[in-house]
């Protein structure tokens, strides 16, 4: 599953979240450069 969401300080740029069972990886788009993403962060168990 993949979904775009605006979760990085309300900057209006789409971010990426990918979930698999009990974990998810989130990649926030860099606020200064469109199309450039920060390193993925894994959340969950």
C-alpha cells in the first residue's frame, strides 16, 4: 500500500508512506527542493 499525504509541517508538498502489516516507512519531501525526499523513517514494530 502506498499513499501520499501532507505530513511534513504543512508545507503542502506530498510525502510518501508505505505500510506492510505492523510497520511503515515514511519519506518526507524536502521542504526546499521539490521531488527530493529525506531518508526513509521506519515506524511500528
